[in-house]
């Protein structure tokens, strides 16, 4: 009888150990990913490392389930993050400055730099065999939202080349970021500043 009880006790211990090991493996496999919504200002080659990370599953390896949402315009990205529709946003840092300077208690924080250069291209309606920035004088350029990083960078480039963006060029800042290529295709402006993806189309 003693042998039977020893056998039953031994079997019970083995079952408990197997159950614990099985439970531990399931726990590791059952790891739930943390959901993160990312508002991206534009789909552009300048964010290529991010797209590679998506395709290679690097976010999942780090325990993240990242949902990418196209949110054209830094102002729209800012609104999405402040409202809680997005957890993080990719855009120019000017939006964080505007919100902070506005005295908002709930303001954004810029914590990383993704690019070192502006990703905007200048697209012309006409072909220029030997284009110079002086060719912009007297022309209308759809430049983006006033105070937006692409528009401010464009003005800086003009000034650096001796062109007064207020007097020498008509920069149209009335067109929303998402509508710039459509407005240009529709006949508005002589030039337009566009990110790589839109410029290629």
C-alpha cells in the first residue's frame, strides 16, 4: 500500500511540475502587444527606417502593435495627439512650440529627431533646362501652411540665396497640406513644394 501512495504522490508531483512548465511557456507565447497609434504627417522616403521596422516585425519584437495613421499636416498631427486619437506623432517640431507658447497646460514634447534635412521638393509646372532659384521671382509657389516647417524652410532657402520671400515671390499659404498636389494639378500656382511621395506622383 505504501508503494501505491508513493507512486500516486510521485505522479502528482510530476503533473504539477509539467503543468507549471506548460503554464510558463503559454505565458511567454501569450504576451500581449501594447497598442500604439502613430500619426504620420506624410508617407515619405525620409521615414524609410520606420517602414523597414514594420516589414521586418521589429515593433512586435519589442512588444508593440503599432498602427500607422496618415494625418497630413503638423497641425493635424498635433490635434490627434492632444485629443488622444494618437499616442505619438511624426511632424515638424514647430507644432509643439506653438502649443507651448499658447500657454496650454497639456502640451506636446518633442523627444526625438528623425530627419536632419527638409524632405520637400520644388515642383514646376514648366520644364526648366537650367533652373535657378532666381526663376522663382514673380512666380506663385504653393508653399504650404504659414508657419509650417516646409514653408519656413522654403523661405529660409530663398533668403539664403538673396531672394526676398515677401517681395520677390508670391508664396500661397492658403492651401491645406493635404490638398497641395491636387491644387497644383488643378492649375493653381507656377510651382509647389511637395514631399517625395506626392512629388513623384
